[in-house]
C-alpha cells in the first residue's frame, strides 16, 4: 500500500482542450476531467484548477443564439464582453459536473495586479487555502472583463505558473493539445519531431524554442449552424 504524502496540485486546462469544434464547452471532456480531479481529491490531494474557455464559450453562445447574422469584432471590448457571457457558462458547466462527484467548486477571477500587490497576493492566497481546507476546488481564470493588454498575465499558462507559486504547489500540470516541447517547430502536414522529454535547465536555447500561445486550429473550424462572422 502506498503512503504518499498529500500533494497540492495545480491543473491548467486550455480553451482548445476544453471546447468542442464549435467553441461550446465539451461536456464529455469536462465530465472526465472533473471525475479525475475528484479522485485526486478523495486520495487526499488538494486540487486547484486554472481554466480558460470563457471567451470561446461566450462567442459560441452569442453565435448560436443570434436570430440574425452577428458580427463579433476581434477587439478587446468584444472579447471582454464574450468572456463576461462565457465565464458564467463555464462555471455553470463546472458546478454541474463537480456536483455529480459531490464536490463544491469555487470561482476565482484574478488580474496581474492581484498578484503583484503584496496585500492582495496574501488575500488571494488566504482565500485559496481556506477553500482547500473546506474541500472545495477553486476554478481560476483571468478576470478578462477588466484585464487590458498592459495588465494581462499573457496567457493562462503564465497565470497557472503564478498560481502554483501563490499556493506553494507541489506540481503544476498543463493539459494541452500540444504534444510537448519540440526541438524545432512542427510544420503542418509533416510528421511531428520527437519531443524533448525533460528540461533540466531553462536557458536561452530552451527559451528560444518556446513560442507564443497557439493551439491546433482544427478545433475551431466547424461553424455550420452558427450565425457569426468567421
Ligand atoms: N482567459 C481566457 C478565456 O477564458 C483565456 C486566456 C488563455 O488561455 O490564454 O477565454
């Protein structure tokens, strides 16, 4: 019988993993993810989830409910508006899925300022630790409706790394549709090069291999019944 000490885990899930081809929340994936997180919690581990998907889910809802063709500009205010709509959808889906496992979840929305100001950093930490002590799973996203470019985390991979530091996590898991760190950028249609299995030291060479935020575009393609501009 293993008697591993409990771990504090931060798990990050990205938009393209969490949403289906139309951009709506992938309920099957969510059910599987929440089941696995509930199992980890039952084993005695503490779990914090960092979840993207709000903007995509909001756009999807707007597009599928529009009675006439809708133009959604690719500008910050419209992304923020979509996030405001989608975040509720996302939390509704998480609350339902976790309820099946008898687990409470809690929404936390953060901006970079919350972590760069010492007092706010400690407040956020205390709240997260209190939630963990209550057996709830915090579901964290960036507070997109107020975060403009200058104060954004960059992306939720960065947010997840900062959250892992905030709560002194033992492990940060990033669930992604990208295979791993490649020695060269995989070309479309070409076989994927073998990934680098372990990075012992983050130096200039490794930094140069890490690109910006990008997911597989095929996840976003199907739009048959939608009433939005592409
Ligand atoms: N906060 C964004 C969203 O919920 C995602 C940002 C990211 O994944 O980089 O849509």
